[in-house]
């Protein structure tokens, strides 16, 4: 006969709780003097390269000869707008 599943209630053990101070880390404080640098902490060049590459491939597949290659600045602007849409 199988045992019934017991519901676990109550507080978690102290070792399973993360204790992190709110706010920016020392690394972010040292390396992010402007909004652009703060953005670059999250969206590094390898990630932007991948997004740019696959956007170009998909654009060519969908729009064929009407597709114009995405410039890095356009990509960063579009990602910034998407982030702002998520914030507000």
C-alpha cells in the first residue's frame, strides 16, 4: 500500500533562504555609470550578435529581397523600447 503524499507547510529551513541585500551590486555600481553601460551589463556582445544574426536570417526567409540588414544601433533601440514597454 502506498503512503499518501504529505503537504509540507510552515517555514523553510534557514539554509534554503537566500539573503541578498536589495539594490545594485558592487560590480554594477563600479561598471554602470550610464544607462547604456547598465544595458550592456545584461546584453553582452555575444548575445547581441546572436540576436542580430537570427533576426537577419528570419528576415531574409520571410521578406526575401525586401529585407534590409538590421544595424546594431537599431537592434539596441528596439530592445530598449521592449524593456520600457515591460517597465510601464
